[in-house]
C-alpha cells in the first residue's frame, strides 16, 4: 500500500462516519426516534445543535488531519498486508479492553475532580440528551486525552505481535467511531443488549441525563460493575 492509500484507509471511514452522524443528527432535530426505541422524550432544538457545530467541526478537522499526518509519519513503521482474521480479532479485543479500562478512569476523573469537570467535561454534558454527532462535542483536551487509551492499546499490540498492522488501526478507529455514534444516538439498543458486558446506548444516555450517578465506561459494562459505579446501583 502506498502512503496515499494508507491515508485514505485511515481518514476515509472516519469522514464517512462523521457525515452519516451529521445527517442523522440533523434529521433527529425535526423527526424524533419512534417512541418504541426513543430513550428520552426531551426535544432536540435545531438551534442548539447548530450552536454546537463549530466545536464539533473543529474537533473533527483536527482528528482527520491528525489521522492523515499520522499515516505519513508512521507509514514505514506499520505492516500493510491483510492480517490473519483470528489475529485481527485478538488485536481488536486487546485494544478495546485496554482502551476502555483507561477511558473508565479518565472519564471518572473528569467527573470526580470538580475543577476538571467545570473547566473541561461540563461542555460535553451540555448535550444532556445527546445527538449522534455530539459524541465529539467536547473540550479538545478531553477527546485528545481519551485517545491515549487507543494509543496504549496499539503499543500493547506491538509488544505482543511485534508489529502494528494498518488494518488493525483502521478497524479500531472505525468501530470506535460507530460505537460512539451509537451510544450517543438516543435510541435503545436492540441486538446489542444481548451481548454480555457490552455497554449500550441506554447506559450512556442515562449517564448524560444523570451525570452524577455513574456509568463511566464506554464499551464494556464490566468496569462499572467491578468498581461499583453502575448508575442507580
């Protein structure tokens, strides 16, 4: 794969996901989810969402440019061949577990440290009934700080497998974004609710509605159960 192809692989899915999130969020400002799947009945005024867009677009621009620059800087340090499917699954599992463990403590710190909450994390919770693209309506230091979990997971992959495959990086980024769009969607989980220990939109939406009650993990319910921070628990 050429540097341009690697860049397209890392940036393209993120851009497509952002555009889908924008289209769905825009639609939800006029047409709510059906009552059967809607979690909260709070409205989504379009003017409020529009007021959030400058920060959202700014964060997305930095994210996409950063992914493109990273593709060039680390091009020679990544493997470009298609990985073995079982190896890819194992690598994804390792990254997501380590990333989510880090995110749990990082997110909990942003809530329990009053100064960090007031100056940084409170911005994200202005979306008390979030729209999908509001997953990245956050202080830049917050989402950049959250990215260290993924970086740590990829470093662990390098230690175990002796290399980091560009396809692993691309799939991690795509799945992570889709998960964030899902848990900020405001729609109840369907099939996902039957996956053991998977945190679903219902869990994170409750966290936005009642931010002092817990549910700090993003991908796995495990950490909130282990550390006693399940909302309402």
